[in-house]
């Protein structure tokens, strides 16, 4: 499959979202899929590169729909629209990477997956119009809405806007952290038999 992942941050920019996006991207690439990530430009990072089997494109764009999207977002939207994607995975609403695409989702090829990572706009009365538009777009153009925890903002959003409940996929560990023989894990990580003992 040809998969696009959009995330406001991606390594070497280290955030919680960048780590989740990296895990998705690298694990899908490791299974033989063609994976591209669209993310934010910054520092001295190259505009395009390949990292651990994942093609990364960076765009000089920032902001969000509520306060305004700035930079060359037309180039970003054009990049996404002209791709031959089988699936587009969007990490986080309320960020330019997703918000810039919302009006164009029906013109973008492939299945659309939105991973919300929370939705702080629910607490802001001035965000009502944005949330109404997001709900309408989810209803019309998103194939799968994912939340990262039960009883979190995603479920409240779905209840308040009469959307089906999100699929919950909890953020988890990197399985490679546990690749050592479990019988030797204390030795490998230099953990005493009783780590709380002095």
C-alpha cells in the first residue's frame, strides 16, 4: 500500500505525537508498505529525506484553522491532493497538517484516518464553529476516527456532535524495548532483583 502520514512534528523534532507517528510510519514501512510523512520544516532539517525506510517531506507551514494557517500551505495541500495514496493517516486536529486538508478531503485519494490525540478545543466556547465543521467533515469524509484513550475528549466530541464512537487504540510501548530475553531483562537493563531496595 502507498500510505501518507501527516503529523505536525516528526523526528528529529521529538514530541509525543512525533513518536506515535514515527512508530506508525516505521512499522508500516517494515511490513513492506511505501510510507511517506508530511510534516513541519524546521532548523537545518532537509526539505525531503529518507529516515529508516520512510520518505519525509517537510513544509514551511504553521498555525491552525482557529487562529490561522500561515506559510506555504497551498503547496502542502497540492502535494497531498496529487499523491496516489491508498490511505492518509492524519495525526491531530487543531494543527495545520490536518486543518489545511479538511476542506479538500473528498478530493484526496485513499481512505482517510483521523487520530485525534485529544481535542482541547472542546473546552473553548470560541471553537464551536471549528468543531461543527470538523464534525461535518468527519461525518462526510473520514473513514475511521481514532482516539487514544477511552473516556477522553474524542468520545465526548463524538457524543456532543452525534458521531459514531471513535475506535480506541491506546498509545503503547515500543515492542523493541522488550526484545531482550525476558528471563535476562534485569541483567540487560542492570535492574536489581528488588529495584525499590536501597
